[in-house]
C-alpha cells in the first residue's frame, strides 16, 4: 500500500508481531524484526526475507525506519519505543496496521472482563445468521494472520486489549463494544484512569454512522458513534446457555452489537441458546466423587474472580494466587467471607492474599503450587461442593500463560478421575 513506508521495524515477535512482519513482507516492505529472545523459531520469518535482530535492541535499528509496529507485550517505556517517539517515527499496534491493510468492517470488543466470551459469542451469532465473519485479535489469532484469507465481504469481530488500543491512530470499528472497566494491568498503565483512557480509545475514531455499545449509565465517550447501552437485566431474544449474571451481561452487550451489525433476532436467539462458552472461563472440567471442578483460569484479576464466585451458590473451595497486578485483595476477601468459602493459595501473591483473608476471617491453606492446591482442596471438599480455579492473578510466575495454567488444572483433575 502506498501509505506504508519502505522500511518498518517490528518490535516483539510473539503472535501479533510475527503476523505483522509477514503481512508487511508480502507487500514488499523491508522488515527488521526485533525480539529480546534468541531462542525463537524464526524459520518462517527467514523464508519471507525478513531481517532478524534477536537479543539486540540498539537505537541504530531505527535508522531509515518509517514506522515501528509494537507487540502488545512491549511497554510504552521500552527504549526503542521511546527513541522512536522522540524521532517522530509513528508507533502502531498490529491492530492499527491491520486496519490499514484490510477494508473489512470491524466490530471491536474491549473491557476488563468478558472480552473473549463476548467476542466468540458474536462470532457464533454471525455464523447463525449465515454472515461471513472472522474472529481475531487478542482472542487468539492476530488480525494480520487473516492476510490472504479474508473474504472482502466478511466482518472482523475483534477482541481488543488496552495494550493494543494504546497504539492506535486511525483504527475505526463500525461497532465498538465496551463491556466494563475495573482495576487491571495497573502494573503496566500506572493508574485506573490511564487504563480507562486506553480502553476508551476504541471509540475515538468512530463517525456518526458507527455504533458505540456500552454499559448503561457509563460516562462520556470520545468519538461520534451513536450510543447504545446495555445491562445484565435487559430482555434478550433468548436466555444464554452459559451460566452467571456476568455472562448474561456479556450476552446483552453481544445482542446490542449484533443488532447494530444488522443481524436478525432469530439468529441472535439461536446463538444464545447454543453457545457453550469458551475454555478457561467458568469451564466445567469434571465431577469426581460428587465434587465439581471448574476452570476459570482466565480470571486474572480480582473483579473476574469475584464474578466467578458470584456465579455459584454452592460452597466453594477456591484456588487463588499467581503474579499480582498491583491490586488490593481486600474486597475479594470480603466477598469470600460472605460466601463462606475456603481458599487455597499459590504463587507469588500467596502471602499478600493470605493477609487480606486473615483480616476478614476466611479460612485458607498455603499450598505453593497448583497441583498441591488441587490435592488439598479435594481432601477438604465434600460432595455437592465446588473446587474453583479463579486465581485473581496473572499466571506468569509459574506458567507461560493462563491457558497453560488451566490445562494443568484439567490434567490434575483428570488424574483424580482416574483414581476415583
């Protein structure tokens, strides 16, 4: 495309960085791909003729570059990002790049909790309506991975994180959804206000013909999109199959977004009745000796853990802990106290969470590892009770990501099943 510079630096070679680098290389752009790690599988990038600089982040890499494409995991404070901004070199996220490469209408979903469930539900709604759709973004597949496969008539339903939105410039969703804003990633953004501002950027380029879907009573928005509100108690075309009031709220948001995209009520209802949810989000794993095991590994902040707790009236044995995000655990402790739950603590934040639980009298065990927590919780749970993994923390102290943590939980429960 004529608006792309001849030389681009791609910083960070996880999923989105790789996709961006390959999409640029296909268009004849000279791509310099940079990552701190020297142990990446880069065969596909080499085959595409991409210049690789692994383990090196020298300022000299910006020589001649007209653009820096930054992976979501790279901080705004990273030295190369800071130098690029000082030199007035544009810094884009991969989703911003994709918005320049593809003319397809975009339906963007952001928020602290519920993004993946709502995004996947919207994909199911589009398919129920026999509409062409691709689901991508923070949900698992980078938008640039659609390069060469995207039907020109397809909508892109895209989960957008605050890390992706902080580096947009012209990204314009035809329909933009904000589910909620609660404390999260404060270790990265520094304050709730900065985090909120990053989320609200999803609306800033919308025009009068676009639609902004947001919680009822939410404050002022940037952009000019037509405002449509929702809440968990809205009448819906059908009751959702997935449990929990928070999932009814997700369904209400998805319903309004689907209507804005011109989808009929019958298709929305069909998807709501049949959509089973997504892995690692209140995912039923097994029932062993009358004890139910539920995997909510995606509950990586306290708000998500509280929503999980509220979804079950039964006695709970909840596994908490991991790497913290500069949040307080006091409110979580209060809700566990009201629920008469018992907690099993793992990871780096175990001592901090234990302090919050002691202040409100919540019984807890220090378990260290997830495997030990599953064992101890199983010993103390009774038939009819639930062992819930809803850690309220990131996974990076003991696991590569929340998916690996959830998979480990499943495997430990499967081992129990084999012995039952």
